[in-house]
């Protein structure tokens, strides 16, 4: 079943919150399933407030997983920092438009996320800046090994090459320490050394198991692998037709698997703990999937179904114009494309695309793509030599 019943909250005080969220979800599903008309902004806006809180929960869950994993890079924190800052600005702008209760809720969630972010950042700040490149490489090796471990066809060569990177790093050490330019051991290197040891152990385990999961956890593995692969395809194809509520469907599936852990551990049907390989493999798939959802949510403004035909046509025009530009062909071959471009431009009223009296979601994305197409046309015209 795609959408099992939501788990009962552990805290009885959470029950009313759960019921309100379920009603919001059901209302969104009804809108989604109604194919007789396009979804209108006025139908969705009353539900939008509930959706915002889901995004903030996801931020918090990502931060929890980064802390639990014990390894993360400054790049991970930079992205989340930017998202939190954007959300703070959004909350501030909406202060006079939304209820004080909602603003208090959002501010509280943001504050919790900020506290977790500060805690994670302090862990990196204790490390000498000279160690940063080594730390980044080790984080990359650990994640790349986990990715190799879950490929459909396991490649021992890929993991062996990653171990060669570890050897290069270890060869830079003297008497078991990372030495700075002044010839002294660098401060804050204990965490880096522990991460190096973890990389050695994890690559060794992955080579031993050759990508084969413990059969007791085959079901969770297959479900998580399917979710990860679906999200991976969406991130590559940039599925503009995907709605945020669809992503929350993936998030709920992940939440149920994640919350089934006992004291942070995966257990089988008899309550026996997973071994380190199964534990890390399942956690990697969960964390990678959460990261995909996060990236898809913040990547760009979604385009509504009403604007998708226009957006897709502009995508095709952009691709054709880029092919002409890269091939060095004549501008004359693009005249039909330019006519289509002008036709789309003429659909706008005061710079906006209307569907009846509605202004569909995704104006920014469509207008940006239209402007990019015009930029390419102007570049092609500028490349034509004067007679």
C-alpha cells in the first residue's frame, strides 16, 4: 500500500497536530486527483501554511542525521544555512499577513534548526583550516564508498581507487599526526584522524561484502533503494511537473522506515540488531534520499500544470538554439524558432502568463527561461559578421 496509516504520535499532545496535518494532506490529494480543471492558487494558499512547516521539519531531520552520522562538510552546512536564512526572511515578510500563532510556530522551528546548525558548525570550527581539504576528501571518500556499495553492479575497482586516496592522505602524516607549515601538529586533528580510520574500516567492509546486504534487511533495503533511485531520476530530469506534495509522499515513506529504528539501530523481525554493514547501508540510503528531497524542494520554483506546455516548449526552443550556437550554423536556420519565441512572449500580459483570470505558479521559472532563449538569439545575431 502506497500510503499506510500514519504512525500514532508518542506524545498524546501531538495527536491534534497529526489530525490537522492529515486533513491538510487529504485536501491536497483531492485537489491533485481532480483532473477536470487546473489547480488554482486560491485553492492552495489556505493549505500553504501547513506545507511550510513540513519543509522546516525536513531541515531539522537533515541536521539530526548529519549530527548522528558524525561526518559532514562545510558545503553541507552552507546550503542549509542559506535555506534557513531565506526562510527567516520569508517569515519576516509574512508577519503581517499570517496569524501570530503560525509565526510563533515557524520561528520556534527555525530557532531549533539554527541551534542544531550552530552545534554542527562548532565541530568544524575546532579544526585547523589547513585540515579542511583533507577533511573534505575524507567525507567524499566515505560517501563515495557508500554509493559504490549500493550500485546495481558492485565494482571492487572503484572502492580500491578510493582506498588509494586514503593512502595518499596517510602518507602525508608524520609520526601519526598531520603536520602544519610550521612543522607542528595541527590543532583539531583528532576528528580527522578518526574519520580516516573510519574510511579505512568502511572500505574494507564494503570490499568484503561486495554490495550484498544481510537478507534479514532485504525488504528495507529494496524499499529504500527504490525511493533513492526514483529521487535520483527526478533530480537528473528536473521534473517540473512534480509537486511539493509528491515529494512529501516520499518523505513520509522515509520517515516511517527511519522512525522504526530502535535506539538508532535497525532491527529484524525478531528484534536482533543489524550488523555494521546493513546499518550503514540503510542509513546511507535514508540520508541520501532526504538530501535529494531537500535539493528538489529548494532547487527552483515549481511550475504549475497550466504553464507546463509553455515551459516545455521553451525548453525545446532553448535546446535547439544551443545546438545552433554550438555548431556554428547560420542564424537563418533559427527563424522558425524565433517566431515561436515571439509567439510565446506575446502571450504575456504585463509580463505575466494568465490562464483565465488566474496567474499560475511558476512565472519566475518560465520568464527566466524565456529571457535565456532571447539571450541566445542575441548572441547568435551578434556573431553574424557585418556585410
